């Protein structure tokens, strides 16, 4: 947001966020891949460091406005009386999100690199025995995840809220983790899941905007109640189990 505010160009701010996300993820990869540190502890440490750093940098931008991204309505929707601008008018990042998810699916399931990465996620030792470069693949995956995560974070402040305040993410990153579990680690299912979780957030905001008699504290709980429900239903099911190598430190030859 700071870069977008200084330059006056939201796309420059989004690019800066993508680079920052990639750098943070590479630091995380260094800790857990090269130094064999605990993944959960390292992730929490970097998360809190990022929160503190963003609070320090953004101190001078609290309450500042941003130009934001232009929104484009889906063609033909405006002719329906029940359609509103807020329901079917989005910026380019939202429209690009679905093609990106499809591209990620194609890379993971239709390319040699993607198959190697999935093998590393399921069983690093077996992938190493098959000649795969475990550390390199993990670094590459961390880099790409950081880029996409940075863009997602920038979208919240630069395109959606068009302002910045400390802690404005409100735990949405943890909702994204629940989305991964909901989609069973499949990018195409994640599209449906993202719409479901996004719909829960939209429902909360729309009810608040229309002066619902329901307590605003209860409305704020809607996305997180859905998150807990998903974790309770899918989190412990064996058929929805995570990749075998997830969260485990690989101490092989490489």
C-alpha cells in the first residue's frame, strides 16, 4: 500500500507486494529447507515479524486513501434488475484469479515439474531416490507461493479497501489455510471453495451495510464459523488427508 500511495500507481504497489511476499517465503524456505528448522515455529516467527514490520512501515499511512484498481462489470449483467454494481463489478485481479488457479492445476498435474513437486510433497525420500532435487523444488515452490500470496495481500489494501490500517487482514490468511483443506489440495476445487468463503465475507458485509438487527460481532464471526466447520468436517477425515510430507522436516542426503 505504501508503494502504491507514494507512486500513485496501484500496479506498482502490487508488484512490490509480490516481490516482498517472494522474499519472505524465500527466508522461510531457507529456515525450513536449508537449516531444517521446525516449519510451524518458523512460519509463526515470520508471520509476527511481518506484522510488526508492516505496522512500522505503515504507521504514516493509517487512514490514507489509495487510487485503487478500476472495476469492470461482467457484460450483460447490468440488464438484470436484481444485479448491483457491487455484486458483479470487479477489478482485473479478481478476473485473473480463476485463470491463475487453472494454470496452477495444469502445472501441477500436467507437467513434469508439477509431478515432481507433488512427489516431493507426498514422499521426499521416494522423490530423492527417483533423482529429484528436493531442495530446489521446494525453493521454487516457495518463490511462486510467495509471489501469489503477496499479490493477494496487496489486493486487500490496494484494490478492496483502498486504505491501510494495522491488522486489517483480520485473519484472512488462516481462512486461506482452511480453503486449502476444503479443496483437498486441488486448485480447481479451490475455485469453488474461494467463492464459498468469499460469499460468507460478502454476506457479512452486506448485512452490516443494510443495518441488520443481528449483532455486528456475530456477523463478523460468519467467515470464521464457516472456517471452523470446514476444519471439523474435513480436517480429520482420512480420505481428505494432507500430503504425506507436509510439515515434516526432510533430513535426506540432499
